[in-house]
C-alpha cells in the first residue's frame, strides 16, 4: 500500500509497538513524500518483556509502566533502571500500599497511570491496579526512580488514596495558586457485561497532596462527581484523554449519545481548574467529519464518532498559518474511528481532526448563550438552572453550572481521508522547526509520522 502525504514533513514506519519521537529521522523535504507501508525502517528501539501500558518522556529519559515494573530508559533507549511494583499479595486484611508482605503473591500490578509533576521537585507519580489503585510518588534524583519513594496514603482512610479504577484512569495535574491539584477521571467499562469498578473510585474527583507529600486529600468536601445511582455498571463511559489549557481542565470521553440511545459518540468535558467543587462543568459532543467531493458535485459526508487517541500541542508555523492561530495557541489533534452501529467498537476506518482549544471554548460559549443546553443525564447533582448568564468562564461571581451542550460544530478531517482503511490507535504531535509533525500509531503496530 502506498499513501501520499503532503502536509507532514517526514515519515517513519516501524512494526515495533514501542515507539517515540524520532526527530533525528525527519529529513524528508516538505514536498510530497511517498509512504510505503510494507517497508520497516530502522529506529532506535528497546524491547521489553511485557506490553507497554504507560509511557512518559521527561528530561531526556523515557519512563515505561508495564505489569509489575517501572522501567527508566535513557534518551537513546538504554535501560537505566528497573523498579519492581509487583506482584503482591492482596486480601481484605492487607495494607493497600504493601499488600501482605509475608504471604505469597496472588495479584499482578498493572500500570494504570504515569504522570510527571515538577512544581516543587521533579516527581513521577505512578498508579497501578494493586491496592485498589493506589499511587506512588518517586522523587527523581538524577532520573533515579528508587531513591525516594512514597506510597500515597498508607496512613489515611478517607478514600482519597484510591485513585485508579480498573476500567482506566485519566489524570491531569495543574498548579493553581501555589497548590498542585490532581484531576482524576475513572472510566466505566464500555462492555457492560464486564464488572464495574467498586464504589471506591469516584468518576471525577480533585485531590491535592497533604503537606508531608506522602498522601492525597480531596481539595474540598464536595470535590467529586459520581454517576447517577442506577447507572453504575450500566453506563459505558470511557475517558480517552485529558489535558489542561488556560483556566480549564478537559477530558475527552466516549459514551452513549443520550441516556437511552444505543449509539455512541465522543464528548469534550470542560471544567475549571480553580473550581473546588466541579461546579463549572460542561460537556459537548465532538465528532470528526470527512466530506468526499463526488464526481457530480454531490459530496458524501462520513462521520467519525469514536475517539481513539488525542494529543494537545502547540502548532508549528505551517499549521498556524493554515489555521490562523497565534503562537501559543493550544491545538487538539484527535484520531477518530467509525464505530460499528450502536457500539463503541471501532472499525478499520479512521481520520484525524485538528481544532484549536480557543475554538472549542468559543463553541461552548456560543451554544450555551444560545440556550442549546440540557441538564446532564449521567451525573448526580446536576440541576436545570437559568442559563441567562453572559459568561461561562471560571469567575467567582459566576453562578455554577453543570450542563450538556446539545449541538456541535465538528471540525473537518485533516488528512483528506487518507486513513479511511486504517484503524489509528495513538497520536503524538511535536512542532519541529516550522512544521507540525504528527506521529500516528495503527492497530497493527505501525507508526506513521
Ligand atoms: C514497498 O516495499 C516493498 C518491500 O521493500 C517492495 O517489495 C514493494 O515493491 C514496495 N512498494 C512500492 C509501491 O514501492
Ligand atoms: C500475573 O501475570 C503472569 C504473566 O502474565 C501470569 O502468568 C499470572 O497468572 C498472573 N498472576 C495473577 C495472579 O493474575
Ligand atoms: C502498583 O504499581 C504502581 C505503579 O504501576 C505503584 O505506584 C503502586 O505502589 C503499586 N502497588 C503496590 C500495592 O505495590
Ligand atoms: C536532567 O538530566 C540531567 C542530565 O542527565 C541531570 O543532570 C539533571 O539533574 C536532570 N534534571 C532533572 C530536573 O531531573
Ligand atoms: C463483552 O464481554 C463479554 C464477556 O467477556 C464477551 O462475551 C462479549 O463478547 C463482550 N462484548 C463485546 C461487544 O465486546
Ligand atoms: C433571560 O433573559 C431574557 C431577556 O433578558 C428574559 O426575558 C428571560 O426571562 C430570562 N430567562 C430566565 C430563565 O431568566
């Protein structure tokens, strides 16, 4: 198969499932390049003995979360260090942080989240499935993982230590007024015949570190939202991606179109990073459209409804020109697939849409002001309010709002339908000099840049 790309600068293909940015390889001219997907290019690589669950790059090192291990690699992908996180012995009498050390292991510890926090010190947070999703904090000294490690919450018992739910977790850390907040969103299984998470895990919650930095606490008594009673276990909800931009924290979800609808779509969720109680909360449908110009003027529209992966980055000057953006504008790159009818299951047909976060915010503002909203279906504590406010930002003077926008204006496919026969599963974007380089991963393990 051969694909022609015109608006990306270089192309890398590999059959490895473990990948990262290969800046050094980007020497192709901006002119049209031909991509031969049956060729394997030689990239620096490192082979782990288990599938990569989480991956993070910081200060030239690569941190990888796999079952029962965290691995640190150097920039040229040599192993620096390995830190054991399991298996552990779990049981009702056992400590969440340590399990029962004197008993033989009975549970693997799958890596569920990996994030970097640098406001105080360089700290790597990692969360696994063991201990109902407790996390550890690694103070990185010269990139070393094992020198100073705390399990977050071996000695508090208010539930704030249970971070990662079994169906998947997204975490955003944001510094607000000298305090770091952790926004955590826990998925519900998309396949509702699988067991739902125990009620230990809030659907959305906000935490900060205790002064001693060895445990979490909620930022307020009401700093969480849970699925409405009765929906738990019966409402597939997948948090696919999360990010911070300006005054807001965003989550991208895949869920049902409506309460009783069987069809699935993607939503953008926005909340204020300064809000202690998630009282400035709004959701909006988000899909990607590909219009094919037919021979006889007729154009057919294809809707890509299921988000597979996303990435927020600054645009290179090429894209800034094309999209009329400012230098520090955040841009969302989103890889979508078409689903099977009435199912969240993706088919091998994908596309990438690109939209600036400023534009997303202007859609939110527009639709709310025009009254295209309704109360949330799936969360408790949402009520119909008079939405007659003039602004819906994060100001203290504003009344709270928790609502769902009923309209959307979908962005258009960025790659002119080039991925109509491919299932894209990952995306990362870096501006390199003047260009915006997107690295796309496919379901069969290829990486396209
Ligand atoms: C792609 O690469 C394969 C393997 O090198 C080669 O056999 C094939 O002819 C190439 N296809 C095109 C269209 O260049
Ligand atoms: C842990 O993982 C290993 C390797 O995948 C597997 O053989 C073993 O059965 C797992 N143990 C438990 C308790 O699930
Ligand atoms: C499980 O692994 C995570 C990292 O993936 C770690 O933070 C956590 O402390 C481990 N849990 C236990 C009980 O060892
Ligand atoms: C970044 O890496 C350099 C070189 O390895 C090291 O000296 C420095 O301490 C690291 N900085 C941080 C913040 O970890
Ligand atoms: C849901 O999970 C059940 C049990 O693992 C499985 O039999 C079924 O095929 C799954 N359904 C879908 C749509 O994946
Ligand atoms: C919203 O404002 C309009 C015009 O100021 C007013 O007529 C209407 O009654 C208000 N609606 C609510 C729900 O307050």
